């Protein structure tokens, strides 16, 4: 069946109204291009100091790396991956694994800004990313799965793939991974699963953790 991956608290948002009138930001967005509409810590860090939940915001680069890892994996190419993206502002999106995510970061930012503004990304024939009008908890209830696993450095350490995934492609798993710079899940997200695990003694970048999780599933089910 499938491994459903949900990337949560992704640092994807348009420049928020709290700082949109900052002179430095107004200067940067004067040409109104899509990429410049997206909050990006690399460009806007001097203006972001007063934003709440700061360490999870303005990091589209983390999302970019995670999507490239997931969509480029043998798991995705085999048709056994389902992928969702949840933002820091609780917007939820389903990603068609046939999408070709731009390698160029600036083009990716433009795509994400367009998504946030229009609610979807599509070609003439194919819906590539679509907004889901549900809460994260509601999405999980709608997915048929035997197990929901949340990955956190605070979780129980597992050391091999068979501690996570059975060699059984008929079993559906949902995995939840944080897609942010640092910090921990809110209680609302932590309470989505009673199985919280860690896959390293070290704090891992989101895209490294995601790659390991997908790799464990591929090894468990001989997907090469």
C-alpha cells in the first residue's frame, strides 16, 4: 500500500501583515514578483524579530529540501508515497507525487507563493498541489492507516528499520515529521499520535530525518 508522509509546521507563508509595511520589505517587493511575496528569513530576518513562533517561520528552504528528497526517492517513483504539507498557519495541502519540484530555489519560492495566493497548482490536465479544507486531526481520521508515527528527538530511540516498519506493503503507515528550523511540536500536534520515536541520538535537519525515514521504509519493503 502506501507510506503517507505529512510535513508539519512548514515555514511557508506570505509576508505577514505585521511586517509588510517595514521599509526594507516594501523596497524588496516593489516589483511584485511571486518569489518576493514569500516570507524568507534569509531576506527578512531583520524585520521578523517581533513575529510570534519565530523559529518555525520564514524557512521555505527547508520545505524545498524536504520535497526534493521525498519526491526524488525510489518510494515516490514506485507509487507507494502519499505526501501532505501543513504550514505554520495551519493550511493543509495534498501534493501529487507526479509534480516536478523546481530545483532552482527562486523558482520554487515563486511556485509556493502562487500556491498560497491561489490555493492550488495545476497544469491543463493535472492538479499538482491542492488545498485541503480540513484540520490536521480531521485529515488523519480520513486516512485509512494501521499506525501513525510521529518523529521527534524527544521520542523513543529506534535503531533499525524493522523497529519501525513491517515487511508488509499491505499495511498503511502515516508518519509525521516537523519541517522547521528548531524547536518542538505543539501539544496539538504531539497529541496526534501515541507513538513518538527518534531515529538518531543527534538533532537532525528535517530533510535528513525525512530521508532516513523513507530509506527505512524502502529497505523494509525491498523498494530499490
